[in-house]
């Protein structure tokens, strides 16, 4: 799972995603996965590009295909399901509005240095 997380983070960084954070949800009963990776971008075009970059890089590097992608129709909040890892790519205003990290404020968080 660590290799998948690192590959996803690198793909986000490649497309200039901002404020990248991984939340470790493995210690929470009832959590739908073990890790949320959250980032944002300033435009819907960039949100879509980040999602496409993640999908391409995880398949090329790890042979890992995304199970399901939701939100590409408007690219305000895209969710990518990799089983144990879920990626949330927000347009900046949507991330500020939904404050997903606050829902899981007790989860151990890793912030990535390459994030803007």
C-alpha cells in the first residue's frame, strides 16, 4: 500500500496538485478504506488532469487499475477508488467548503513536502 500511496502522491505532484495530505484511517472501525489522499487544484481542468495523471502513472508503474472514478463530469470533486486507498481531488473552493480533513481530524496525517 505504501508504494501505491507514493506513486499517487508523485502523480499529483507531477500535475502541480496542491496541499497533498494522506490520512491514515486504518485505526478507525467502520472506515471504508485504510487511507485517504487529498489534494486540490485551482481549476476544474487541472482537477481532471490530476485524475488522468494518477490513473496513468499507477497503471504504468504498478500495473494497478483504478476500481472506480466519480466526479469527472464536473471535476469539482473527483474521487478515485483504489480499494484500500481513496483519492480525493478537489477544486480549491470545494475543498475549503467540505473540509474533509476535519471529518477525520483524529487520523494521523502525512503532509507532503512537494505540495505547494
